[in-house]
């Protein structure tokens, strides 16, 4: 007979793999959410055993809708060069190949 979590006698539980596939997130992201407490889970065998996640957590999970295309790229002040290509002088001696110029 399967073990039922206390307080939720009729709730269906999913494995980590099933939950990640249904939620549309990677298993690594799900692991971070579990560690941060964003997703509830139950371990019927205690620590170091399998984790089960209630199906109802799918409705409560809010995944940030970020994509690489929507992330704003830094703009330079000048407008002619990208922000990451500006070079600033570092403290200390110049490298050998720049000393004669």
C-alpha cells in the first residue's frame, strides 16, 4: 500500500523528473527552487530518499518569464562603442609589449 503524506490524503504526488517536465523547467532549476523553499515537497522515506512533489504545486509555481532576447544590453555613453569594449587603465606597470610606445 502506498504511503500517503500527512494532511493531504487524496493528493497526487509527482517525481522530480515529472514535475520539471510538466512545469517546463530544468531539473537543476527545480533543485534550486526546492532548496530555496519555493516548491513544497515530501520525502516519505526521510532525508536522503526520494522526493515527491504535490501536483497542486504546479498551480502555485511562478516561473519568471525571462529570455535572452528580452534582457536589455548595456549601452555606452558615447553611443559609438559597446559598453563592454571601453578599456580603462589599470594600476601598475605597463606590459612589455606596450612599454616602447
